[in-house]
C-alpha cells in the first residue's frame, strides 16, 4: 500500500482528501502545517508521496518545500493550492506537480497516479 502525507491546515479538506485517497487504496497521514510535516518526515516512515498546501499557519508550504528539498528526499511532491498564481514561484516549480484545489479531485488523483501509481 502506498503512503501519502497530506500537509493541509483546513480540517474539512484534510478529511475529504483522507477519505477519497483511502477509498482509492492509499494510506494517509495528515500534518496541519509544515512544522508537523517536518517532524513526521524526520521521525516516521518516509511517505511515497507528499501533498502540500501553500498557505498555512506556523510554517507555510513554501518554507516547507525548502526544507523538503534540503532533506534530499526523493519523495514526489504535489503542490495543492487554491492560488494558481503561485505556479511560477521557484519553490512551487521544484514540485513534481502543481494542482489547483477544486471540488473535483480528478486532477489531483490523476497526478498521484502518474507519480506513484496505485
């Protein structure tokens, strides 16, 4: 089973992603901000994929992405944000995929499948 780390501060989106991805056969772990995510990445089993929101308290997605790059993990990262204007940011471009948040999760699921399969 593939493991996905969801880094998202909105509890409703956390739950939606968790349910949808669990239904697709993935195991999920949730971090509410970058600080929680870095703790998980340094102290727990490495995930197969990271879904990263950009606008969060405590440590935003840009700073988190910088730390992920410094950790030199080969884990694919999908930026999942409501702000399409961030697509051209250098740290966002370092991600493996950029998906704009939508009630339709097909683009996100497609990006996950392309990066890690089922």
